């Protein structure tokens, strides 16, 4: 049974809301940066006070405790996304970093005749990495237009996705218009052409568990900081082999 949403109880979870006199803080900028509930702050403090150490770089007691917590978080994210293999979840420093990793790995294999399809509804995070790839590899970028009511114009997808299209990288939900796209038909079209689909889920992932398999996305990126989380983010990749083929160290972006 689903419990009714109780805003009063929910607000109690956030020290920042309690620190203002009742009703004095109306925070509406969640799409850019959401507030952090006390349980997340506690998890951060626990890390610093109980197991502060490098993750994946030590074998002493604290490092092992930190590794364990890190891997537990990876499993929790995988469950949230309906991903069967937790190793497909890759923690990065942000959604932008996730897209950069894709551009620097998958993108590095593209050739001048290859095309990437973006849309006119993208956050600059999902434009600039591809423009930089165009400079490096000479690929062509095309844009899916938007409808008058601010949605991806999927009616144009069939004509714009061709045999040259190697990647379609579009927002799952727009940070400008709020429109959420039913991407399943788009994924079908993309895969029929032998192409890959990357979704920018920064505005959709925080709304509730996602059935990633149903979206048909090959790559899915989103942000922790829009998600009542710490400034920590994940990129989810359905095709781990492509990402692990990169020679670039994600930490260097
Ligand atoms: C749709 C969308 N994509 C990408 C980003 C950038 O995310 P990050 O700051 O994690 O790089 C944002 C940020 O709010 C966003 O709203």
C-alpha cells in the first residue's frame, strides 16, 4: 500500500527547512540543486568519522569499510534503476562527466562520416562534449527539433536517424520545459538503425525508480545533486564493454 505524501513529515527530514522559521523558506530550485535530507548528511559524516579512507585504493580496515559502503551504494542505485548487474553503474563526478566519458570512449571510435543526433532541448552538458568530439573527430551533429509545446519532436526522428547515425543523445526530461519523453519508440527506431541511445536523465531519475530496460537506453546519465544527494553522480551504461575500452581516466575530467 502506498502512503500518502505528508509534506510536514517530509520537511522534518531536512535540517535546512527546520532552520528557518516555519513557512519562511520556499525553495523552488530543485531542478538545479536539491536540498539534502539529514540521512544523507549522516552518511557523509559517518564516512568522515568512521571510515575515512580512499575507496578502491587500500586494504586496511578503514579502506575495506569504505569500499563496502561504496559497493552497497552501487547496488542500491542498480536496484533503483532496475539494472541486473550493479557493475553497470559507474559513479562519476557529475552527469556532464558521464557524458564526457562517453564522448571520450565511445566517441573516440567515430569517424568523420558518422553522425550524432542531439535535440534542441538539451542542457549544455549534453551539447558541448559532442561539439568537442566534432572538433576532434570531425563527426556531424544533427538536432531533433522540438514541438510548439516544448517536447522532443519524435515525428522527425525517423527521417533524422539514418545509417550514419551512431548515437542519439537526448534528454529523458527537459530542464527547460519539464517535458518527459516516452523514449521507448525512439529506442526502437535507434536500435533498428544499429545506433545507440544515450538519455540524459538528470531531471527524471529523481522522480522515482526507473525501469531502465523499458526505456531501451544504452547509456543513462543523471546527477546526485538534483536528487537530494551529495554532489556525486552516476552514469549508467548498458554496454559496459564500450566504456571499459576507454584509455581515459574518468578522474581526469
Ligand atoms: C537536464 C540536465 N542535464 C545535465 C545537467 C548537468 O548535470 P551535472 O551538474 O551533474 O553535470 C543538469 C543539471 O542540472 C540537467 O538539468
